[in-house]
C-alpha cells in the first residue's frame, strides 16, 4: 500500500490526476472505474481541464461506474449516472459506447449485474479504480459485513450511509434503501486502485483500513491485500495514523526517483 499524505484536498486531486494522466499516456484506451460522491469531484474537474487544454483525449477511454441507487432513473439528479455525466463525461470526448453504467431500474437485476461483470472482463479489466471511503469504511456501496469476495450485486444501505447521503436529497426519506454496486472482489480485480479521503470525519475509517486488521467490518481494509493501491489523503484524514512520518518519508524518497519508477 502506498500511503500519500498531502497538505490539503487540492493536492489530493492533483496527485490522483497526475497518476491517471501518466497511465493514459502509457495506454490511451485506459479502462477506468469511477466512484461518485464529494471526494472525487476535484479529480474529475482536473481531468476535464486536461482535456480542455488538449493534454488528454478520451476517444479511446472506457469508463465503468462503481455503483448506483436502485429505483432512480438515469436522469434523476441524484443518480450516479447523472453525476458522472454532469461532472465528467459531458465535458470530454468520451464515446457513449465506451460508458458503462449500473442501471437504477434494470429489467432483471441479476442478469444486469452479471452482464456488467462480463463487460468489465471482456474489455480487459479495469486499469484504475477510483474509490472514496465511507465513514464506516465502505467502498462503493459495499457496507460493513459485505463479503470480501463479492461481485456486482444488489445491496441494502446502512442507516449510517442513508444519513450521510441525505445531504444530497430533499428529505432523508427520499434516499433509496437499495443500490447496485460492484463487489469487493470486482474492485480488487482492478490493476490499480486509488482511494481518496479528505477531512477529519474520514480519519477513523482511514486508520482502520490502513493500520487495522483486514476485516469485512471495514471493507476498505481488504485493500491491504491488493498489490497496487495508492491511498491519497490529506492531513486531517491521516490524523489517526500511527506511522504517518514513515509514510511521508517513503513517499518523499520515491518522488525523487518517480520518473524511473513510472
Ligand atoms: P464522499 O463519499 O466522497 O461524498 O465522502 C464517499 C463514500 O461514501 O464512498
């Protein structure tokens, strides 16, 4: 696990964007797995800037959304399909046929989830999966106690997540109770995973995920078993880590030889 501690949110976004940009330079048909929520917004903004400045092109890029609320239409302002469109896709030249979404109202949930898994596989797998983290350690909508080997499926949201996400809806009652999400096993199949976290309210989940035991009760802790994970966090989110200075030292040294390592 590479733990990258930055001084602020802006720097988290810069670093994540740089990694994606570098990966795209090596592979123009990059397959991205994309999370929604507040945290990745700055990254998407910077990626769009790269496109606008002519530094990045999306004509061959493929994107998969990590999760979706069950019951919401694609054009519902709180659907993740809408979020991705509004904050990323519509500002780039990504092709519609290269955008894959979990549907809020699929005809057959099971078939839809299986087909999503197959699409990822048929396109060679996800190169970079972007993740946020819930206060309870969830990744995607894989809530605590989710199987660490799970695949794309329907899940019930916890009360805590419903409460956290109520800020995006008019009333708490409007937050859907069910969702579709890539499974933890699906996420773990990505070649590289970048987890972003900002702010003090994420510090406990970050601490448990990095320095705690691997447990289904903290889904993000499973990332300890992945060979290519970058956890990019700010000072506040890193405040409970006991080995903060060590992570910084490792990263500073690595930065000195980054061109060689990349
Ligand atoms: P946030 O959500 O980025 O809006 O904090 C993260 C998550 O719940 O995974």
